[in-house]
């Protein structure tokens, strides 16, 4: 586990009394806010934040980019960011099949996530839902959220990564989203103190959210405008954005950047047990697989 960064002021995301009674500057409805408070009341003791001042309620939308270590953080990290942002909505890209699960899916849907329909579930579970969603573009929906004044969240590694020392190579979705929008990228590293002892990312445990400075990708955007629709140039620029983001995430998460910046991800050193349904695919630009005739 790499850990040589300068320490920042750290505090709990929300103490019990705060989670239950502190008002939200921007309420999101009784159901969402009730679930938010319940999650933080139950798990808030495990969540700590560094750089909370960078999450003060903003007037402009941002793209939050997080490393991805376990399934639990896909629920708790967005809840923590929404709470620390004063209740402002943050729409995370999420695999469609997780939104269909009992209870967990209901909690995820309260934040109005952006479903990604690219990968089928195991056993073609609810395949009709996936097929109906293939006509939707997650990238376009993310851009709509940003234009509407809301923020977007994405896990650029594209899937869970149990390796405690290295990030996985990033996928193209974040890069193209950044090039086509004017939103800043705010890296948020998820650091697990127990990972060094366990040799892997724990499935549940103390989690430190480290918020970095917003990344400047204005040069890449300008070059993308000059390149127009030239595919290879845009891919190179999107990859440059991803590399910059992963470098920031590696520092914040106490990991090392991936060995290459390609879009294919190697297997983790010690993968977690496979879930009953396929792991989430969070890449909006990955073309969906279609059944052969």
C-alpha cells in the first residue's frame, strides 16, 4: 500500500446526531433524505473525509471520479458525497442490473442514477430490461444532468478492484464525458487502512474519502474542439484526461497508477468472490454486446 502523501485534516463524514438532525441546505425529498440519513446513521462511524472544504455546496456541476474497491462503497460513497455537498444531487453511472435488485436497487434509484445497459446479467436475468435500455446513451444522459446543473459521479476503473496497491487502467467514458462538457473533474480517493494488513480491499470497513483539487482539462478540451470528430485524435485526448485523473486518484487512494493507460483492465491480484450477478460496467462508451443470430 503506497502512502506517502501529505496528511489533510480528517473528520467523520457525519456523527450520529448530525446524520439524524442536521438540516440539508438542498433537500432531495422525504424518501431520498430519509434513506441518506439512515445510511449515515448506520455506517457513518466507518466513513471519514479529508478535504471536505472542497465539497462545500457548489453553484456549478462537477464530475466526481472515484476509485472502486468493493460493492458497499457504491452505495456509501455517493451518500457521503451528497451529504457533504449539502444535499446537491449527484447522479452516478451504475450497472442496470444492480438497480433491479431488491432493497439495494431501491436505495440506489433514490439518487436517480444513470443506468448502463452494456453488459448482460448472468443467466440473461431480466434481459428484456437490458434490451429495452440499449437505445439509451449513458453519455448523453450524463451530459443532460450536467447541463441541468447537477453533478455526475463515475468509477473510471469500470469495475471493482481488490488490488490494494495498483489502480486498474481507466476506461474511455470519463475522458469523453469531460471533453464534451465544461464540468471540472474532482478526484475522490477511497482509502482503506485495513487493506495493507489484509492484502486486499476489505468488503466492509473503515473508509477514508480523500477529496482532491479539481483537475484542469481545458487544454484537452480545446484540442478536442480543433480535432472535431477525428476518432483517433479524440481517443488520444480522452486517454490523456483519464491518465491525469488516475494519477490524482492514485495519490489520493494510496495506490500506484496502472502500468498502462489502455482501456482493457487486468485481473486483480486477489479478486473478491463473484457476485450472483455480473459486476457493474460503468463505461458509457463501451459498445453493448449483442447476441449473434
